[in-house]
């Protein structure tokens, strides 16, 4: 059994809970509130900006040239496509100045993995953003009631063959890295994969709730205090 098979088996319950989220159920039938979807897109735009930096950082640490090239392409192409998709729904993404708690947690986690963990764990931490989105896209395409869905462009993007190829490339790189790693590192890669998958659940759940900080997070700066 290769690493990715074990990894997916370890998050099967999480994935089932993701499919059961109201956000995705309402996305499938097109009934999702448009303001909720916009909130999600704006938070996802903030996430993707950091995700792209992590992908580029991973590329710099990978040993094999083809792996580096793949991750640089992920950083350049995949994020650019998703950002363009976001702008097709929301013109003023830049109006968001603050990440939600769940968004901030997720981006801090992948940055921490890049900065402090072995490269194998960092790669495993970004895989759920590829793999779970692909699985969700395929699931929605197979279960949606009608093609007349206001969110069809989003659905088609994550169910596309182009995205599928990127996902399989990322999975294959993880398998190759795991195949050269010790059992201890392989298990830590799964731990990283599972934790990031939990944050995928949190991200969609928090978007549906339009999660905000429960305290005033704006700090006043006193220029007289140096």
C-alpha cells in the first residue's frame, strides 16, 4: 500500500463530514446564499495568497528538478486560475483586510510546516487543498441536480481535467518523497495531512457561518510610544 492510499484512508471520516457540510449541500443545489459564497471567496483569496507563497517555498527546498518545476507551476498557474475564478464572482476582493480565525489558523499552519518541519511534512500539509477540492468537485458534478447553478464555474474548475492532472502530480510527489523516507517521517506526513484536512473542514464550516473575531482585533497605534 502506497503512502497516499494510507493517507486518504486516515481522513475518510473527515471527508465524509466535509460532504455533509451545509455549505457544500447548498452549493450542489445552487441555494447557497450569495453573500455567504462571497465571504468564502474573499477568505479563500486571502488563503490562496499565502498558499502560493508556501508552494514557492516548497519548490526551493525540493531536491529533484522536476519536483521543483511542478511546485513552481502550482504556485504560478493553479493559484492564478483560482484567483481569476474568484474575480468572476467578486470584483472587489481587495476590500477584505482581515482573515477569519479559521483562515488565519490554516495559513499559519502551512507556513509553520514550511519553516520548521522536514520538507516531506510540508508537502503533505498542502496536499489536502489539492486533493480534497478535487474529490469535492467530482462529487458535486456527480450529484448536482441541474447545470443551471449560479456556482457552476466554481464547480467546473475543481472538476476539470486540468485540475485533476495537478492533483495527481502532487500526490505522486508525496508518494515519491514518502517512499524515500523512514517510517517515522511517513507517519508524520500523515499527521500533517490529517491536520490540514481538518482545517479544510473548518474553512468551509467557518465560511458558512461567516466567522468573525469575537473580540475587537483592531489595535490603535500611539505614535508617541516608540
